[in-house]
């Protein structure tokens, strides 16, 4: 038993204990940031920015999180009567232990996440939690050692914490209750200042960390727990997020977007719908097959100047296709690629439309477009179609048939993400040959799975790339390339190749990362159109997924009416506008200028080099405002259901 403390001694001891817990969390966050700093120092050193400011601003973000964690313990400790001291202390010990373990786990998880996505855990991290089977299977297959290290660290820290905190906060209850209430006021004030972290009219937020045009420096400056919390808040409050991009009258926004897209605004209830005469009229319109490739970036494609020997079939087919030399994805996630390639839509702020409630029916797709012309529509996927809500979205928006993993009988190979791409194209060929034999026109979307960590595929199909592990991204892409070649060869053998337009393109790159604020080179992907009646051609203009879709529909041979936010290259060969979404940022490219708009941060303009790298430039106010206009228009199209399956359809 220690001798009774004076009230002053008890107060000082209590404050020291609270400060010790503050320092504990700060130490965890600082250690994670320092290790990231060391691991990525080569990229940071080349950024030409004040590196140490990252730690100063990082401390500010860490303080926000630590103060949020400590708010409840302070409130309970300084308001609870002494008689409840025991239960309150036990609850606080458990509460702080949970946050300690969560903080350690998230800091450990940050390293593989950063290596994969070049960002701290954010909305991607949250979205993956919706699919525990696939995600945890992938984590277990890929990160066993990292999981073991995290488990050991958390076990040791948890044991030490529980052992060393047995008597923690006993001293608080030696302070008389009226004095504790008086102490509560300044403590709450300190925590409020720490959480708000600003004396201006607006509290600090995640944009505090965005102090340079180096993407990697900004991400290292952030706090992972804060980033996850901010992502959760943003997903729940889409209207609040919109206000962070700046205000603009909707009429002005539509005028600006119309000029950039070179598409007139018609009826505001269905603003971009127009009739597009085909440049390839045919008495027998073609089938359409969209083969969406998981993460097939341009850097792996020899025909695009990428690594040699990874895509022999794509390189071969490039010579007999309409081949896009400068195709860019609009986003970095599969749901963005699906929306761009199947609907011709651009990335909406927040969750993608495939997962959003207002786009689960009556949202425009190629299936709803071609249904009145007698086309049979299907979505064929080797995995579980509930992933990213694909099943609900495709079924709700006009697709007749959905074939996913349970529908594959005796597949050649099944991995964590489903059956391999070979099984996918074998099953697709069976369906296409059957429909062709019946004279049934069809439109189908295939979505590959093989090129996804942990990069699993059957042996004996490809010659592995020398010097690369079997389960590497390069070998996975080579297997995906093998499946592409097989689909085209089977189509020619079965006789439906000449009656079909094949649209083969990537959803996004395998890793969209880089030192620039927006890593434009990593948005470059592969894309081609081939099939009956398509003349070989290299398309040098910059294009995006909605442009490829409009071009493919042009080649089908029908005069069509649609709201696609892109144009056929045969309709507008001069258009080279590219819109890119990078997490919560938007970048609009026009020529060699790029404007970047991000939440709660002034817009920026950059010049683009021949290699698509960014150099800060004088503000191009018009281009910056055009970027803001796109954000508002895309959100309005979604929120008010103006991107409709059928013209004039009621909401």
C-alpha cells in the first residue's frame, strides 16, 4: 500500500498516466510512418519536398486519432463516482487494449496494402471486408509471414499491456469527485483542440496531409486509422463529400462537360442521350462480346512497348485488330472498369455504380440497349458473382443470363478467386456456339479472374517466363493472354468469329502507383476490337473505356440511341479528353495539360511529359473548373437517375 496522495499529487499522477497512453499510440503511429519512410525513401528523396514536414503533419494527424481514442476514457474517469471505480477501470483497460491491438494490426496491414495499392488503407480496404471468403483466402495465400509477425507482435503487446496496467487509473479515484469534474473541463478542451486540430472555422481533415505534389509523401504523412475512418464516413455521407470538391451551378457544369465530351446536352432528364448512326451498316448486325481483363496494364504488353514475351497472343492479334495505343482506364477498381466498359459511364464520387442502390435497375447497359433488337445477353464470370454486387447489378440492368462459379462443371482449375480464365473461355465458347447455331444474336460480358493475387493458374498451358516465380503477375498475365488467344481461336473454329465484334480490354492496371500526385502512366491499359469486318488499325488518339464501347457498338452495324459518355473513334477522331479518378481525386487531361481536383484542397494544373509524368504548371482555371464540373455532373447523373436504360423511363 502506498501512502495516501495529496490531491495535487493525485492530479499530477493521473495526468501523467493519460499522457503515457497518448505517447503509446503516438509511438505506434510514428514507428509505422518511420518504417514506411525508410522503405520508400528512394521515391521520397526524388520528390524534392520537405521530407520532415511529413513527420510534423503526421504527428498532427496521429494526435487527432489519439485524442479520439482517449475521449471516452477521460469522460468516464472524471465523471464516474468512486464506488464505480473498479468496473470503470476494467472497462477502460479492455477498451484501450482493443484499440492497442487494432492500431498494431492496422499498422502491420498498412505495409502489404501500401505495396499493393500505393496508399494507406482506405475505402478499398473497407470494400474488401464485404467479401471475407475471397479476401481472407487471398491474404492467407499471400501474406502468411506478415500475418505471423503481426500475431506475435499483438500477442506480446497485449500480454504486456494487461500485465502492466493492473493498477492504472487507481490514482484518479483518489481525487475527490468535485475536483475531477473541475478537471474534466480543461481536459475536454485539450481533447477538443487535439481532435479539431485547427482554430479556423473548419476542422482539420485528411487533406491536412496533402501538402506536396508527391503522392507517396502525402500517403506516408497520413494516419491509417484516420484514413479508414474517413473512408467510412465518406461512404455514408455522399452529399457531404460532394461539397468538399467545390460548388458550381449545375447548368454551368453540364455546359462545361458537354464541351469536353463534345456531346450536346439534350433533355435534362436524359441529358447525353443521342442517336448515333453506324459507320458500318449491315443487313445482319454483329454479336458483341466484351472480354474484360483483370488488371492488364500496358507495361506488360509488347505491342504497346511493354515487357516482351508476356502477351504473345495480344501481340499477335494486335496486327489483325483495331488496336488502341493510348487507352486509359477511368479508375483503379474493377467496378469502375465494369461501368466504363459495359455502360459507358464515368467514375462517380464514392462507391462505384455497380455497388450503389440507385443504379441497381434502369441504369443503361449494352444489354438494355440491344435487347429491343432481339439480342440474348449474358454475364459470364469464373468467381462468385456476389463479389462487388455484380450479380445484382447485371441482373437488375437488363442481362438475361448470369453464369458464375457454381455453374462451371468439372473445371480444369479452381483458385481462391474462382475458376481460371481457360475454364471461362471454354464455357463462353460453348454458349456462343450454341446461340450462333440457333441464329440467335447475342451480347455477352466476360470478366477474367486469373490475374489477381495470389496469381493462381494450372500448369502445362504456358511456358513460364524465365526468372519469374510461377505465381507472379507476369506469368498470370501470360496465362490470361493464353485464354484470350484461345477464345479467338475457338470463335474462328466454331464459325461465329466473322459475325461477332470482340471488345477486349482491361478494367484497370494491376497496380496504380507512382510518385506523381496522380500516376498517369499506370492508367494506360490494353484494349482492342477485332472480329468480322474490322480492319486492322492502330488508334493513336487518347481514349478511355466509354470510347472503346462506343466504337464497338459502331462496329456492330446498328443505328443506336444511347447516353454513353464517350464517342466512337470513327465519329470523332480528334477527341482526346481523358478523365481519371484516383481514390478521392479527379484528374482531367486535355492535350498535355492535366488538372487535379481533390477534396478541401485548391485545384492544381500540371504539364505532362512524353512519358505522362507531371510537372507543376501555372493554374489553368478553365481546365480546373471543367474537372470540378465533371464531378458534379457525374454525381447528378447518378443521384437523379439521368443515365437511363430507356429514354423517358420514369425514375
